[in-house]
């Protein structure tokens, strides 16, 4: 199935289409993981929920506009991409690089029948914990298939990014940086939280992100931030406020990045300033220690030490692998002995707070793992802004 497009649209879509070599690389890595775990087939799930659509784009080239989709990969045989029939005309199916496409009334029942015909016994599911449609899972669970959670093995198989993927990551970062800068430049007391977020969203939409944005704010009084990440409201902003617009996006190539910086028009209070000092130390350690051959757990332990030394609490893990799905495994945290390969991409964002939970500081940077350490892909300094700036501060 395909839709009619003019040549200009086709050329634009092809600009961000992975090469045949890149597609082959992805499937070779995933099939190797399947073989290692003894799978007869793998179901890769994707949902339009922001950040969870990327596995389908990674394995099929299709950008989910609404609803959900699957890629079914037999151990022997060609993959099939499965769309719900009601979504026949939702999304650009011509961008899909898999030839075998199905649009059944009930995706779960179709996949159950397909796998039975293939003689499959052990079937892995990527997306079993968060993503797969409940109706479809119920149809699969009603069979005698052995269904296994394949979230971590699938993510580990795609953790090392190719040079082609790294180029897409860098493109996304340039868009993200522009959105952050536009928020800083647009700040003025009296503008609302939501109005300022609208500036970022306008930039992201204009630069081709579509709905692939995950935005939130942290706000606080008198140069501080509260721990909660929330939706922006229509509350007018004051110069005494602390603001952190947490901006996470993917550009046309589909690779997510995370980048943000605190906005403190009248500066930070003493507690927040101390937290900022710890963040700066943390990112120096990331650049030094996030190198190929280290484990995720080792990087977490050494890099979080500045916060531990000051007695700050962590709201969640300090980072995670990131790619065409916004949050991929491994997390950069305790219990993850995954050995970091070169060209793995990680978002690093310690969410720290004091014991009283009155103060917090959180912002994001995306790194590439190299043999020497972590490359900060924004190439900008770990610093706060006051709203008077016209450019981002470069990394010295």
C-alpha cells in the first residue's frame, strides 16, 4: 500500500531515510540478539505516545502519526509491519522500507495467526512493559506461545549508533539548542509559563519535529526550583522566579536528544548555587569517565559523587541511553553492568534535591560515548542564564 506524493515530498522523505547498509546493520544486530536468546520471532511494538514511537521507525521507517504499529520479525523469513486497519490513511506509509505490510482489523489476532503458521514457540516482545496495546497482547496471551520480555535485549542491540545515526542525533541537537535559546531570548517578566513554552514549540514545529517533543517545566521562587516537573501554566513570570524549561525532541531523522539549561533572571539562592556547582562537577566527570569499556553502573557511581558528597538526594537515575525511542536501556545507574560501546548516545540529567525537598536542580545534556570520554553534543557550557543572552555559552 502506498499513497500518492509529489516528487518534492518524496525527495524530502528520502533525505531522512536510512541507507540500505544502515537497515541491514540494524536487522543484523537485532537478529543476533534474537538468536542469542533463542527466539523464534520478535514483535517490536510502537505507540504514538511521545517517545515510544521510535522502535517502529527504527525497524520500519514509519513515523507513527496516531495509534500504534508493530514489526514482526521471524527468525527465518522477512519482517512484516502491521498497522491497525483504521489507521490505513493515518501517517505516510510510503516512508516504510519493509515490503510486507498488513492492515488487519485486529493486529493481535493477525500476529497470533501469523506466528502459529510460522511454527513459532518462543516469541520476544519489545514493548511488553509499557507499549503494546492491551487488546493485542490479550490475543497473543490466549495462545500457547511462550512470550518473553525483550525490552532490554532489543535496546542493547541498538545502543551503539552508526555514523549515519550520529549525524541524525547532531541534527536534532541543533534544533533543541535553538529552542532553548529562543526561550531565553523571549523571556520577559509578565509573560506566562505557557507563553514561553509556546516559543519553544513554535521553533520545534517550524524546524520539522512534528509532535516529537516532550516538554515540561520546573519552577520555584527566589532563584530556586521545586522538585516537581509539571506542565506550564498561565501564571505570569517574575524576575525572582527560577525556571527550567525541560526540552526533549527528535528532528526529522527520528533521533531524540535532551538539552536544557536553568533560567534565573535574578540569580540563584545559596542552595541552588551549591547544586549548580555540583552539576558542573558532575558534567566534568561525565566528559572524563563516560568512555567506551566502562559499565553504566561505574559511570553512574563516579559521576554522582559530587551530589553524594554534599548530601543531596536523587529523584531518579542520572541518565539513560537515548535513540529513536526517547528512553532506551540501559539506564546510567546502579544494577546496569552493560559495557558502554563507542558511539552510544546517552542523556545525562541528574534530578537532585535537598533533604527538605524544598530545592531541586535538574537539566539535560546529551553525550556521545568515545574512547576518551563523553562528548557533550551541545558543545555548550554547563551554566545558568538570566534572559539577557543572545547566544548560548560555548563549552570552553
